């Protein structure tokens, strides 16, 4: 990031939080700290904090390795072990990292898992991934099965089913691993802190409704979601981070400024877009540049909802801790059906007054790439605004074709321009 970006207090805070977290992990052998490997969707961070377990998130390690250009080597290690080209590249990157000494993205060694906590939400790969990790490590594994929202909503029996698993399986396993008795008041305390952070986080993403948008809700959004979807929800540090971020955003709104980009300040915003799909981590900055050089800002994205949805009013509830953990898991974006995802994108296009929407279809993510062309067609039809489509991958650089994507984007922006001319013509004729 440029000097302008480095001055932002929120970024400095986040950098420190992450460095301290990885430092704690690296020193686990000396301190005796225990950890849980788990996933972002359906994460039970508050519960882990209750047992003083440090969260380790394999998909975050994979994406951070990709941003540091280390993923290609790890994927190659996994493929040599026999993992097919079609396997989710997060998985191959993670397995490759493990076989390469389990040195994490910050360059320090990650401890072996004290427990594998498999929160299963919507993607079958999660299950296969942890089966592989189970074969790599000698540690307990516990699974939380989250029923899929096939009908676009969850029921009380689904929630009760999760609560029962928490009571009968997850909590007893975490007690055994941590050597600590479950303390409901401690869980309530972390949930209170979560709720505070969540209130602030919603305001951050809502800022995309302002014109010009002070945030980029996809590229910039990746940084905004990091504290709340990783190790820091339920901690005071997440609240402090969002306070700092909101203060910066309010200043930017007051001055009519756009988001900070790697080159400094974003200039004129010609296109307001909604995006479906994750960014391409191996070429994160190249891709971002293709947008901001054309004056395109992302005002809302589905990726910032993978770890949990707050816009419909959900907050962690200290008065109903286990029920609310269950509701959180049920609500994350990966647990939503195709029609529910389509409705949500339509809503974003309208609520955020977007000129159109784009889909980044990820080659190796079979779970979420399937059906995206249907989403595209339907959102176009329902909103009357142009949709665009391009393909890349999460952490495998072999699937990033800069020229192709640039061409696609340029044609897409032209499409928006044509649409504008057309609308102008209709108004003046
Ligand atoms: S959702 Fe996609 S990217 Fe995530 S684990 Fe499943 S297949 Fe991989």
C-alpha cells in the first residue's frame, strides 16, 4: 500500500492484531497455548475464546500465502502427492504448506492443531479437507453439522439440532482439549463484545450506499471483514478496530472522498458495482488496478458475507448464547441456496444504487461457481442493469489471465456506458 494507506490507523491496528495472533501461535510450544483449526463459515470464535483456544483458519492461511506469492509452490507439492487439478485450490495450498514445514503466511511456524473443529456449512469440500487434515495430524476432531438452508430459511428444529450438537459434542470435546470447564458467563462476555463489533461492522459495509462510496466493498472489504471473521470477534481489539475504521470513513464521507487504493486515493467513481464471488488472491492488486483505473468501485459484495450475515439484523446474543451461535452458523452466506443468493444480489444492486453487477467465477470452487450463469441472467432481468462475468481462481496463479479479464472488464464498462446513452436517449426523446 502507498504511504497514504499506511497512515490509516485502522490498518495499523489490524496489522498489529494479526502479528500478535501469529506470534502467539508461533510461541505455543513455550506457552502451552492450545488452538483449534476451524473454518471461517460457521466459525465458533466466541466459544473458542471461552476455552482460551487460538483459532487457526486454513483458508485464511491459503489466501494470505497466495497474496505473498507462495501458493503456487504449495499447490505443486499437493499435486505431486496425487491431489487432482480439480480439487479446491485452498485445500491443495493448505496441504502443500503443511508438507513444507507448516510455516504460516507470516513466516513463523504454525503449531499442530490441538483439535480440528469442523463447522460444516454448505460446502462438501470442508468435510473432505478435514478428513485430509485428520490423516496428517494426531489430534481429536469434532464436527458441527449445520443444516443447509435449502428453502431459503432455517427452522427452529434446525437450530435445536445445532444446539444439541454444541451441548453434547462440541463443548465436551473443547473441555477435554483445553482442560477447562465450560463457563457460560465467559461465553456471554465474548458474545457481548461480538455484538458491539457487529453493530460497527454493519455501519462500515453500509457506507457503500453513500455517493461517492468511501469504501471498496470487495478489495477493501477483504480488510474490513478480517477481524470479525477470523480470530478477533468477541475481543475488545475488534471493537477498537471498527471504531478507528468508522472514524476514518466518516471523515472520508464528510470530505466526499472515495476509498484508499494501493496507489493512494481513488479518483472519480464512474461505475458503482456489486460483485459476487471472492477476489483472486494471487493477483489481488493487478485485479484491483483493473477496476480503479477505470473508475469502478465496488459498493457491495457477497464475499464480505461468507463468514456471517448481519444486514438482516442478526447479532450474537449474550442472553441466548448457544441458540445464537446456532443462528449465526445457519445464516452465513455459504449456507444459502441459489435463489436466496440471487434475491440478495438483486437487493444489493437496488439498495446500493449500483450501475450493474459482476461475477468472478472461481475455477476450483465447484460449490459456488455452479449456477452463477443462472444468477447472472436472473439478476439482469430483475434489475434491468448489466451483468458481467469473468473467471479466475482463488490461489492458483495458473488460472489468472490478465489480458482476458481486462478485455472482459473493458467490454463490460462499455456496456454500462451504452446503457446510459440509451436511457439518456429515451429521456430526451
Ligand atoms: S466454498 Fe469453494 S473455496 Fe471454499 S472450501 Fe468449498 S470449494 Fe473451496
